[in-house]
C-alpha cells in the first residue's frame, strides 16, 4: 500500500522537498503540499525590490502548475495545528492526513516583541514578503524625494535572518552614491551580533574586518550588541539611551517557527521550531521531518544579545534534498544520510559589488572557509535569481549546492 507524504509549505524547503520526493518515490506514493501562499517568492531578491532595482512581479510565480506537472497534489490553506498522534495537520479549510510529514513552513515574524516594531502596527518596515518590500520601496522613494534624512537598517534582539539588513545598508548606500546624493543622508546599521559578520554562526574569519572596512569606506555607522528599547514614528531608541531619527527604517525581527507546532510535547521548542535529530527527523515522532527555518538549531555559543542561527535558501534546499532522501530510505528500507552535515554558501549583495561567503561545516572549527569580494559575485547573484525563477516556472533543473 502506498504512503502519503504531506509537505507543509511551498517556499525553498517545501518546493524542493516535494519535487525530490516525487523523483525518489515514483508514482506509487502520494505527495501532497499544503501552503498558505500559492506564490513562490525568491526572497533573496527582495532587497533589490526595496532599492527599485528589481520588478516585484519578477520575483514571484505560482507553484501549482509545477506541482501539477509532477503529479503532486497542492492545496492553499493555513495550518493551525499539527497532531502527530493522529498523523494529521489541521487547516482552516480542511484536515490533512499523512504517513510522513515535512515541516517547511518557514517563519512567523515576531513584531509584537518590541513596541512600535513592524510595518502593519508599528513604525518600521520589513523585507520578508513582496508586499513588505513594496511598502518599504515606496517609503524610501518618498524620503529620497524629500532630499535628506537618516536611514536605519537593523537586526533586532533574537533575530536570525541577519543578511538582509547588511545588504540593504550597502545597496541603499550604492543607490545614493549613484544618484550623487549620498552626502545628504546618514545611514546607521545596528545588529544584535557581538561583531560584524558574526551572522549567528560564530563569524566568518576575515569577514569581520572586511565588513568593518566596507562600512568605513561607505560612511555607514554601525552598532553591535544592540537591543531596541522602543520605536515611535519619530525615533528608534536603543537600550542604553541612544535615539536615532526614524525618517526611514527597516528592522529584521526575531522569528517564531510556527504556532501550529507549539504545545505538542516533544515536537517543537517553545518558539515553535521543530526538534530534530541528525537525520532531520523528530526524535519522538520519527515520521515528522523539518527543513529550513522550521528546524530548531541551537546557536554555537551564547552572545551578550540573543542571536539566532540563520537558515539560508541554499541551506534549506540542501535540507530539503536530505529530508526527501531519508523519507524515501524509511519507506524503501534504504540507508539514511545525516541531514545536519552541511555547510553554507551565501552571496551578500552590496549594490555595486558583492561578497561570497562559504563555510563547511556550518559552525567553526571548519574544514573550509571562503570569503571574497567582487562585482562578478553581484552578477552571479543576479544570474542565479533569474535561473532559479526559471527553474520554478518552467521545470528547468534546480540549482544544486
């Protein structure tokens, strides 16, 4: 009798897990995807949307046609509760049973943790959806038309997706320089990290010095070990008393995993991230796998201000492949592979140049560490974004790392 595999989420982790499961399992078993968003969004391109460098329509496409072409069943729904005892995921529109579950739901943004944070009920912008990026783009345009002001980019206490704030600081600086109005604007970057380039991973060796030099050359002020006290329409106040004018700000909040996983003993930690063993399977419920942001990964060491561990798109793609392999191995009595044995490859764009960072394994000490700067990495990131979207739309081979 065939098995039913349910994938929750259709971004990097869910999309790739579903395709790999179908490839590995053939047509004997059902692969079903339930996602709250029917559109795939290439999230790494959103800082370019904010800067007006990319058309928002070019970073999204519907997922259902690609799934349908691969005989993967798809439904749009919001999952509100997972019951691993009953092997069910409960959505607003239905109940979805499973033999195996892949949790790839991404994150929930914890704007409520800080007074005044967020674009909907607060006074800061965000960059995790196309809607948020367009709101930030329009606000930035209005400030540039005004002719002067303070631009704030930052990572709040507990934040884990730290790269976008770095990228935005440098990309916006490059835009201002290109327009010959750089001298009219103050750019301030703050982060919860103990030093630049920590990235929740203990650092990338010489990247700290490279970023310090880059920020100095670009005239970008920075604060480390920073915590936000509060945000108002007029100012962003950091703990310690510093008050920055809030003419325009984008702040990365801390994440939840997903509230649907909370309250189930042994399934998730208190913030809703799925607990998993070295094979990406939950120890108590071994038919539940987690990939990407949904996976709980402990920081390598404590920091003065809480810093989470990032899960980049590339890392998530690798996890999705490994989770699919291990589910197929469970079903077919094959050999499983260690899901947490992976490194990271990242291109941090700076508008007119970019930084390539690669580390293996993820945490130090490492067997390999690469950090380079060059305009060709900017071009590479542009090419990768276009190819990845073409892969999602037209079925081209997905990039592998």
